[in-house]
């Protein structure tokens, strides 16, 4: 036994030496923060592609194994080349961190589209790219029609993309950065899910492992619960991936409504609720402090908002004679949770037409839009502006009004017992302003490209919040083929901007603009 342990230690030491000397000290490489991190992101896609290939080979009659395998091979080659011929330097300023995050999502989306394109199931590459961006950003909008009849492996790859996108491949990538002597905490803080200043462990690699451990555990728990609710292994695993990632893709055209089962819907609701909660709170709870949930003002607000939305929409639909009270509540809670967590699953079916919230009473639909904007908690896999930011902005406006009425009063924005600093308030206000301006501009562009105002505005909000379905022609029983090709390009951009929390994309654009200005000035001087 001692000899085995000694041998294992020698293997571990040799592996660390190889990582340090063969990767960190490679004389033939060039310094490229973006290239190296993108390469790692692509390598993390490969196991998912191979798993989907095995599913296609073992359970499908569409014979897309070659397409999925070829996509994995091309992605593996590109990832290995980037990782082999680029390296990180020791200093990673904020602009470079945001650039690495942004280009990782963009590059991963491009290569994730390859298996879909090679399979021919989506026709053109731009449709495959739309589906891949929707998957990687955990949005859930789709241009695959019909979904049923597509190869099981291709459909599983759609589900896996949202599982990757839910927690973020960049968080997984930082688990090996400490071996290179490069601090990776900035990469985690630039990513939407996971902790920011509140780390779960002193080392970044430990934090990332614990995040992914929680994520994997929740995924397995949801899959097991769905099997208890009498779903097949394939259906349970496929939906568990996208429930955990709060993505909303389903192998069926009618989404969760395909099963027409209240038991299945109950499991989906519980899974969406759990993954819309901060993973920091989950970690504290499993570490022996379940009271952390009740102490979080954001968690309490999250639950209250969902409860109020459920009761309000249920009563409005019942009063308008759309369905009986029990069905109104069933559809109300499902829609409220799906939209609050940016999951976007649908439960409408021939037996339950009331699940289509695009056909609800106008008052009930109006209550859904704020849920789409707000999304889930910070530190969760959900999209949207996040509950915490909504809390901060609401209190900021209250304090502003109080100062107008009583100029001499000293009032501060507080969360719990802590006052929120002015720099934080300014960043939150700036992000909310960026969101509002982006939604307005996108609404105008989509309307100019031929969509009605309701569809355009709700789609802009849905895409920026990574929600999936919208209102009007883009409701939960429809798909995004109702948009023109240029309009779908706009939606692609909106999904990426929303997933990267605005600052990453806009900082990349500003950096590129400033770099272009410097180059032009140098040329003019010459």
C-alpha cells in the first residue's frame, strides 16, 4: 500500500512538472491571454460532444455520429493549437479579463455550432450558430423545427451546451490556471454565476471545484427525481442538464408540456427554483448552515416576488375565465418560476392550452415582463439583471426621492445591516442604464426589420435576460423562425450581451475602439 501511495505521489509530481515546463515555459509560444483561455474553453467542449456522439450511436436512427464526432475532432484540434501556441503573462488587467471571458463565449459558440451544422438538421450555418449561441448562453430560444425527429445525439448536444453555459466554462478553466502560477480569481468574478468577492474557499481552484461539485450534484438529483416521476433515462438526463443550467431546451416541441404530468412539472419547478438561488447560499447550507437562506434579503425577495407573481397571474387568468382555478395556479406557478429563473420552459399542451402565456390575459402578461427583466439571484445560473440589483435600484430610488424631499437628511442604501458604497451604486445604475438603452435600441431595430412592437420589445428583453420565449409571435409554443435572418442576427448579439452581463462586451468594444484610435494616430504621425 505504501508503495502504491508513493508511486501516486511521484505521478502527481511528474504531472505538475509537465504542466509547468511544457505549458508555462514554452519558448515557441506567443503571449495571448485571449487565445490561451479560448483554447481551454474549446477543450472543455470536447467531452460533451463525445458524450453526444455516443448517445447518437447508441440510440438514434438518424446516424449523425460522424457529424458529432467530426465537430469534436475539429474543436479538439483548435483548442489544442491555441493552448499549445499561446500563453498567459503574469499580469491580467481588468480589460484583458473581460476580453478573455467575452471571446471564450464567442469562440465556444462558433465551435459548438459545428456539430449542428455538420448534421444538416438546422440547414444553414447561421441557424446552427443561433442554436449554439442560445445553448451556450443558456437562453433557450430555438430555430430547430420540428425538434422531434431530430437525432437523439444532436438533441443531447443542445442540452449539454446549456449545462456548460449554465455555470460557465471559464469557471472550469480556472481550475488549472493556478498550476501556471497565474491568479484566476478575476476570471471567476467576471463570470455571471459563482461567487464574486465572497469566495467559498481560499484557493480559486478549490472554489471552482466546489461550484462544479454543487452543480453536478444538483444535476444528478434532478435527473433522479425525474426518473422517479416516470421519465426515461434519456429524458431525465436531457432535461436535468437544462434545468440545472436554467436554459430551457427540451428534446420535444411542446417542452415539458409533452409529458402533461403534474409530477414532472413539480420536479422541474423545484429544480428551476434551486438553480435560480445563489450557489454561495447552497454551499453554506450543505456546509451546515441552512439558516443562510433565511438571512439573505435577496433570497427572501426572490421567493416573495415569485409567490406574488404566481398568485396574481393565477387570479387574473381565472377571473378572465381562461381556465379553472386549479389549472390557473398550475400554469401560474410554472410560468412565474420559469421566467423568474430565465429557464423559459413551457408546459402548454393540447390537454393544457392554458400553459401558453402568450395567450393569457393582458394584465397577467404585463406581470411577466418584470420577471423577465429581473431574473434570478446573483451567484446563480439564471440570467436577467438579478434580484440583488433590483433591490439596490429600488432602494436607491427611494433614497433619491427622500433626499429631494428632505435635502438635509443623511440617507444611505442598505442591504441588511450593510450600507452599499457609492461606487457599487454607480456600477449597478450604469448596468441598469445599459440594459434599458440596449433593450430600447434592440426593440427599434427588430421593429424596423418587420416585427410587431409587442414581439420586438418582449424579444429584446427576453434575449438580454437569456430567457428564451417572449410574447407575441415568439411565445413558448412558437420558435424564432418567425424572425427574418437579419433579425435573428440581432437576437444572437443580444443573447451574448445579456449572458456576459453587458460590461464584458462593451469593454471589449471600447478597448477595440481605443486600440484602433491609437493605431490611426501612429499612422498619422508617420
